[in-house]
């Protein structure tokens, strides 16, 4: 992944919803460089989701459409959902 692409994805991880912003910033910091091209493509698709819908997908309250539920999307979702929760106090305030 090019430096420019990494910066673009990091910027897109900044959201208007605090809970999602925390999850995505942590994910970008620890996991973004480990994603393969198919997972990066799936992540780009998720970044187009509205904040509420994206958070519902990450918290497994909503499932992605079958058309985009590829093996790469499934791997990505496991990585997003299985992050360490070391900063949960940030969300609580």
C-alpha cells in the first residue's frame, strides 16, 4: 500500500460518531498495514457506509448485504470485531 493510500484510508477512518471513530482509529493504527488487497477493498466499501450503519455492522447488530459479503469482507469483519478493548473508558466519557 502506498503512503498516499494509507493516508487516505486513515483520513476516512475519522468519523463523526465518537464510538466508531475510536474503533476505526485503533483499527487503523494496529491492523491497516496487515490487510491484503481484497480486505483493503472491502474496508473501502465499509468506509462508504453511514456512521450508524457502519457501527451496527461492526457491533454485529447488522449484517452486510450478501452481494458484498465476500470471504475478504468476512475476514475484515473478524479483525474489526476482535480488536482489544483497551480504551473502553474513552467511549464512556
